[in-house]
């Protein structure tokens, strides 16, 4: 069984460095979606960050974004 613990990943949002803790599977899916959309991961993370409410963290917002992307892709 693979290690499912989140790992810290570095991002730059609007010129500021930040980090998110994501599992490898979510990180790889996030990068894949960015490639499909022709966006950098930093730009896509900025978009997600701008749209999330104050009640959720960036890592959780990215996980929900990835989940919804694949749910909508298969509907």
C-alpha cells in the first residue's frame, strides 16, 4: 500500500509563496487538469483561491476542484 499522507507543495499565488499539503494522487490530478487547460498550476491555484470562501483552506478547495472536475467529466 502506498503512503497516503499529504506532502507539502509550494505554489506562488499573486506573487506570494505559499504551500499546500496534498496527497500525491490529488497533486498529480491537479497538474494533469492544469495541463489539459493549458494553465500553469500556479495560475489555476490562483483561480481556485480567488473563488473559495473564507470557510475553507486552499488544499481542501483544490481537492474539491479535482473531485468536481472528474465528476463533471464523467456525467
